[in-house]
C-alpha cells in the first residue's frame, strides 16, 4: 500500500518523511520541478531541524522517493494526501485552486479504491467540494479531512509526537477510518491521540486553533501598548497571567506582530467564512486588525527616535525569518519593517542565520545582507532585533556599542530587556517592557 503526498513544501515534506520513518512507502510529488530536482539530488529545499537526516535515511532505506510526475504518483497510491498551498485571496478567503487541481487529477488517475486526505488548511465545505470533484472517478475515492498542526521550527517532533491528530470523515466510512487509524498508530503508541469527528468540524478546528493562538498574541500586544502608557512591564504581566493554570503560559509574548504562512491567512479566512454565512466574527477580525497595526510598531518607534526622518539612516536588522529555527519569511514582521524603512529612504543591513536566501530573493540588492551579525551593526544608527534566534540572545554588547554609530537598540522580542543595557550606555526600547 503506497502513500502519496502531493505538495512537498513545509508540511508535505515533513509529513511524507515522517510517515516513511514509521515504515510506510511514501512518494512525495510536487509540480515544482526544481524542488523535486533538489530532493532527488539529496538536498533539502527548506530549513527544518532534523529533516535532512530523516529524509536521507528514508531515501536510503527505500521508503521515500520524489517525483514531479504527480499523476503517476497518484496512480500508484491508496492514500493520497493533499498538502498544497492554500494562500489568501484578495478578499481574505483561501485560494483553493491547487486543492481543486489535485482533486481533479485524483478523479482522473486513481487506479484503485483510495482515500484523498486533505492536510492543507482548507475552509469548511472543502471536504464536500472535493467529494463532488471525485464522485465520477473510476474507483471509489473516500474524502478525509486531516488538518495539520505542526509548527515550523519543531515540525518533525510535532509530527512524530502530536498533541492530537484530527481526522474528519463520515461516521460509517470504515475503510477510511481504519486506514487513518493505522497510519497514525505509530505516533500514538502511548495513548490514542486520533480524534475522529465529522469533516466540517475537523476543517473548522484548524482555523479555530490558529485564531485562538493569534488572539492571545494580539491581546498581549495590545496590553504591551497599555504597559508603555501606565509604566507596567508586559514580561511581569505575562508571567503573572500565564501562571494561572486556566490560562497557561504559551503564546502570551508581546512582539512585532505574528507572521508566517498560517496565522495571518487563517485568521483572515475564518473571518471570511463567517461573512459568507452572514456572521461577523468580531474577535477574529479584531485580532487581524490589531496584528496589522502591531507590525508597524518597530517602524513607529524608530521614527520617534529620529524625529520622523529616517532618510539616510543606517538600520541594522537582526532576523528576517518570521520566527527562529525556520528559513520561512512569509508575512514576517521583519518584511513590514524593512519595506517601510526602504520607503522612507533608510539603508538596511540585515542578518539572518537561515533566511538570507529567501530574503535576498525578495529584496535583491535593495537590502545588504551580511554573514556575520556584527557586520550589520557596523556604523548603524539603530539595531532592530526581529527574530529571537538563539545566537542573538547573548551578543557581545561592548563590541556592538563600539561598532554602532548611535547605540540605539529596538528589541522587537524583548529578549534583552533585563540586561542592563541602559546602564551600559545604550538607548533601549522594547515592546511594553521597562528595560534597565
Ligand atoms: N507551514 C506550516 O507551518 C503549516 C502548518 C500547518 C498547516 N499548513 C497548511 O499546509 C498547506 C501547505 O503549507 P506549506 O507551508 O507546506 O506550503 P508550501 O508553499 O511550503 O508548499 C506547498 C507545495 O505545494 C506545491 N503545489 C502547489 N500546487 C500543486 C499541484 N497542483 N500539484 C502538486 N504540487 C503543488 C507547491 O509547489 C509547493 O511545493 C497550507 O494549506 C498551509 O496552510 C502549513
């Protein structure tokens, strides 16, 4: 029994490699020929901890292969996962054209009774829509919703040790249920983590999870603004609030606004789904608006430090990825900052340990990228910390002070707020923290 993963991006490659690790024979298919070429040559097109060894081992042991012939991969498979992108459309809804294209290909090429598993994040109703697309296939195609909850940066661990696996299918679909239970059994050995439910609930669960997490972040970003007004410290508030067992400590960090390929688009898509059904989801819509405003926070702080005039200022930016341990820059707050700085005539020298290539593709020579983080700080009028990579946690501040033209630090992640930087002669500005 072969498993085919259509879409070999962050989700598809990790999921495919992890299923292979549990003994399945997996073929990863992608229409992006260059990506498949890199994988066939033994390379990994993305940065994700632990993925390279996992892919190499499973390729060597014959359980994992790659192809750009998507139709052929579908022909061979009994379980066909759809892990293609579902980017936002202009109106906030999800663009389902890639999902539709794969469903159509399945309808035309399937060679046995099979299941199509929707792992991409798709709005409520997509399972039903895909059913219509595959209903005239030459063999029965069962449609299952199985949204993915992995986090970039911890994706392999998240996949192999999930909090839960959500599977949406018809109650009487024993064929699909048995296959899904079996393929996830190896990652649920200690207890059954597969939560079966109806497809619409499974589809909605993914959006609700992401929106709730995003809402916590946006709420704390608002509270950070209030902290600045009233002289409180958002670190202390977070600690106090997060210690409450009913609330918990995660996703309460104030910062430059959430980014990535999921939260921004999924919150918008949930709002859009509500509107399609005549419902204004006020909390979700506000979460999105608050985040948009927050993404401008570092730029506004910089402007305030330079009397509204950033022309000719040299700004060092540490971190372009939307979070540490990934090279993904999609919707990163760092991009919002750099776009605004460029528009205002500032010069940017940026550093990121893994995302430099992706950032260069976006900015070309409009932004200078350096290999050594300290080179970015040389002659800088300000240093902005945008991604809390571990190597930025404890830099040599004496050296930074010598290198910088003006010792202004704008700490978008609040990682240096307790380091006594003001006492060392820096001008320190964080997000809702007092600093010292
Ligand atoms: N990235 C995450 O952390 C994450 C987490 C959970 C869920 N998701 C969801 O998973 C889905 C995929 O996300 P991603 O980050 O892996 O995207 P991605 O852009 O990294 O990868 C998508 C891949 O699909 C391929 N593709 C597109 N159309 C295709 C087609 N018709 N046939 C074959 N391949 C095709 C693209 O070439 C690309 O390689 C999205 O719906 C996303 O919302 C992402």
